[in-house]
């Protein structure tokens, strides 16, 4: 059974600092997704990582994937308050022409001025 | 309307009521999903439909009954729910057989069972 674990689950940081969220998964998969969720809102897709060594960047967020280590990281550079949200990673299991995403527990990120 | 829409956005119901949640996707996708998000658990996949056929049912109690009449619409029929079923119910869709297969989520229905 595929399991996905994120750490830390809670992260409080100061504006301007850098930090990394880790996502480990238990069985082989070729796709990993990062989502953002604001309080009371739905999930917004941030990154899709399709292959080993993939790196994607959008603004102050950068995501990478190491399929051999079954690890993805989401790095935040010079954090700003607007990045406060819960971040989820999800790993794909294929099933009969559709896909099953297994989500991590989420990392609640709070950025203080 | 664009993307994935869900109605109602909020629902309060008693344990003996019957209600339905509706999801509609305007993205031309061919797979749709129901997820449950509770306060203290990771996002849980409930049902998957691909090309209008159910391909996954994750041991969901029978008081939840999905329906997918066409590739754009997905329903979740609810009856005799329990208070622990209170949660945010999210619908998602994706395009299979091509691309990154990214799932796009609707805004969710916040369900409270009294």
C-alpha cells in the first residue's frame, strides 16, 4: 500500500527566511504533485513532477523529485506572508484508466511578518 | 462557469435526511473523483470514475452513493449519515491518456451532520 509522509506538519517561520518541506513515499511512482490549500478553500495545483531529477520553480517556490530516494522537496526562498497556507504532496497510483492520488498529511505553513 | 464547480457550498443535514452533492467540470476531462477531507486525516479518495465507469470504491460506507451520468457531472447521494461524516467533500477531474494527468479540484462542499 502506498503511503505518503510529509514533514514537518506545522511550520512557523519569519518572512525573508528559507525553508524546505519534505515528502517521502513508500513505493515506486512516476508522478508527484504539489498542491496549496488556503483556509476554507480548495486545492490549487502548484507543480507536477514527472521524472527523476525534475525541478520546477514558480516565484519563491521550487520543487524537486528524486524517484530513487522516493523523496520530493518543496523549497521556499525568502518567504513572504502570502505564502501562508497548507501544502500537500500527492503521489500517483494508476488504476484502470484513471489515477489514484495518495496525499500526504499536509504541512501547515505560517509566515510571520 | 469555468473549471470545476460544486453545489451546494455548505450543507447542514440531520442523520435521517437524504441530500445530494453535485459536481460539474467544464474542462472536457474524462475522469472524476470524490474526496473527503476531515480535520484530522489526510485527504481520502472515495470514488473514481473514468469514462463514466466507476473504477475505484475505497471501502466507502453504503450511505454514500455516487452517480456519474456523463463525463461532465458527478453526484454524491447521501442518506442516514453520521456526525463523523461531517467534512469537506471535494470533487476533482482529470484528463487521462494524455498529459500530466493533473487533477483539478472544485471549491468543495462543507457538510455538517447534526
